[in-house]
C-alpha cells in the first residue's frame, strides 16, 4: 500500500519534467543574445524543476511516514548514501557551470572590447546616455540620432556605451541587451537581431527625476530599409 503511494509520489518529478519541457519549449528568439540566454534558462529549468519536485516529495513522504514514531533513532553512518549525494551534487554543479560558461563566453553575451575583434562586417553604434535621453551615433556614416536606433536584421551590431553625466543603463528586454552607461568608461554590447520590429530601450539605472521618461526605440528593419534610412539621415544632416 505504502509502496504504491511512494511510487505515485515519485512519478511527480517525471510529470514535472514533461511539464517544463512542454511549457518551456523553444520559441523563436528576437536576437542571438536572447536565444542564448533563454536557451540556458530552459536547460536549467529542465534540470531544476524535477530536482525541486523530487526533494519536496521526499520531504513530504518522510514527514508523513515517520510521524508516529515515538522514539526516533539517529541515522547511522551510510557511506554509500553520502558518496552518492556528493557525486550527484557535483554532477549537477558541473552541468550548471558548463551550460552557463558556454553562454557567457559567447560574444553575443559578453561582447569584445573593440570592434576589431568582431567577426564579419558589424554595424557600429555609439550609444550615449545623458539626462534624460539617448543618443545614437553611427561613426562609419557620420550620423547621430536622438531617441531612435535603427539597425538591420540578421547583421551583427556592435555597440559602445557611454554616459555624459550620471550612471545610466541601456536595457532592451526584447533583444535581451543590458549594459551600464558610465561616464568615462566604454562598455560594449554585441548582438544580431533576428526579427524585424520595434523594441523599447529603457534606462535601467535611476538617474534623476526624468529617469522614467528616458526611453528610446530600437527599430530592427530589413537591410534595404536600413540603407534607405541612412541615406535619408545623411541628406537631412
Ligand atoms: Cu538614465
């Protein structure tokens, strides 16, 4: 009877794993950065949910099964058990470490310091934060625009981020980009947007009374629209 109960309880982690795999199924990401981060998040969830469910079930089972024992006896040494939980923990930590390291070492997550280290032909954008707006400069084309950054889809974009006054932070959740903007220091971001659309850039570091209005738009457009936009800017300038 009890064994049937135990077996039923142990089915929970299996059901949990299946549920996570169904609900955390890969969805089309909007940038290579987002794809990497969501991917490792999914992997870790598939690992963490069954372990969490298994531990909870084990705890409940132990509490229920032994609740009536009046004279509890301490557990003696059990070397096999101790070795197995040490090894199991080491394997879990190794998996978490390797999975995270692979993502963190990717240039789309930890960008190189200079554009020379970027493969291919990246679009360069210098992003400057100031109370309370964002400026986007395209140094290769001599174009500077406030409040709107236009980038081509499926091409690497390399961004240098700086501030003129306070500490600000670039945050584009839709593309999974985030970096501090610090006076006197250049931080970098690199990504390839893979889906056209308009994404909001938020300032993610409280920088004064206009902080909540310190927004910008990131427009991901086709290659031809991007060229057209650049030409228009040059004519205007
Ligand atoms: Cu700000």
